């Protein structure tokens, strides 16, 4: 009986440890926000990279620890959304608002509009299709913002891109989930790893990498944007 109780306690501790690991992303988000506010943008995106790593592995850990059974008082899905909003939306929007990448006087308003629209998107019960594609642009503002920092496009074009992607969050089109979509999964994972390598290189170069890095960065984006056309339909039909 004592052994059984000890096993149950150990499993519960493992489940809560996984939830704590997920929640640590909130602390990482705070560090990213602090860096963004101080204008230390490479550090901001380095912290957001740490947050992406946490988000990438916590799901597997949660399934291994069977958190729904061992730590059921914590809703892992809600916890994940809270942390994701901080790291995928709030921190990168603060970085853009504090940068010189958006038209003067409009940065904070554009970032605020993205924050409001993303809050609605994160609350949408139809966020994923039955075959695990995202419905609409999946609010990957950490990725989108990093592209703007690396490519250094004109301010008005950056504003148009932000507005366009905001609209695309609610468009009936699909975007790939690199970990869950079965079609071309191996190639997609390879491209994801390539993206992480390019992103790390660009951040380390203070967003001033060689031209070939920028071209490679764009090529990876084209790959992901083209993936929906390999599905039976690029439209969110369910």
C-alpha cells in the first residue's frame, strides 16, 4: 500500500513539474518583454527562442507524464494558451512598437490592434481543423516580427504586412502545424530546424546577417506558405 501511495505521489509530482515547466515560459516572456522595452532586440528574440523551445517540448512531456490524470487540477491547454499569448503576441508586439520598423506614431496603435485581434484568435474554438492544420494565420507574431527585423523593409510595407497577417488570422485558409500535420512531416521538420538555425544566426549577427542568410530565410517562409497547396484544399473546409 505504501509503495502504491509513493508511486501515485511521484506521478503527481511529475505531472505538476511538467505544468511548472510550461508556466516557466511566462518568466521567459517577462525577460523578453524587459529586453524589448529597453530596446535590446537581439536579446528579446533570443529569449523568445527559449520560449519556442519550451513550447515545442512541453506537449511531449505532458503526454509522457499523463498530466490529465496525474495533475488534473491544472488545465494544461489553458496554461499553454496564456503563455503562448505572452510569447507569441505580446513580447514581439512590444519589440515592434519600440523599434523603428513601423511608421512614426503608428507603431503602438498597430501593435495594439494585433494584440486585440490575437486575443480573439486565441479564443476561437475553431483554431485547428480536424487534420491538425491551423485555421487562418496562427498568430506567430514572434516569427513575423523576426522577419521584419531581419529583412528591414520600408516602414509602410511593414505596416501593410502586419495588417494583412491580422486579417489572415480570420481568413478561411490553413497554415501548417509543423509537429502535427502528417503530410510532408519529415521535410517540414527539417525546414523547421533550418529556420531555427537561420534565426539564431541572424540574432547573433544583430539582425545584420549576410545576404544569403536573408535569401534562405525567405526561402523557408515560401516553403511554409506553399504547404497548404499540398493539402486536398488550402481552404479550411471543416
